[in-house]
């Protein structure tokens, strides 16, 4: 698929097709977002940070650019 098309549709399709309150689905979306665009990751992180599920919040914290490098483990080294 052409990258511009994917970028234009990925957030809407993810919101419609995925259960973003599910840890596994949310983390997979963050992994995909990391491959596509740092701005996309930044837009998705707040969704997880506001979750009532501690595992979803942890995934969001792992990808929060204000806390660590994207994709870095929560217990990994901080830069």
C-alpha cells in the first residue's frame, strides 16, 4: 500500500477495527506506529496513558518520548 494512503487512514481504521483497551492490540499498534512515523506514536501514546488498564498504561509509557526512547523497555536504560 502507498505510504501516504496508510498514513491518512491508519488511525481511523485502528480505532474502528481494534480494541485499544486491550493490551496486546494496543501494543501491536504502537509497534506498527513506531515503524511508520514518530508523530503517529506521539498521537497514540495519550490514549494508552489515560487507560484504566495498567498494562495498557505501561505500554504507552514504554513508547512515551518524554520518558524514554520509543520501544525501550520500561526497565531499560534511560537516555
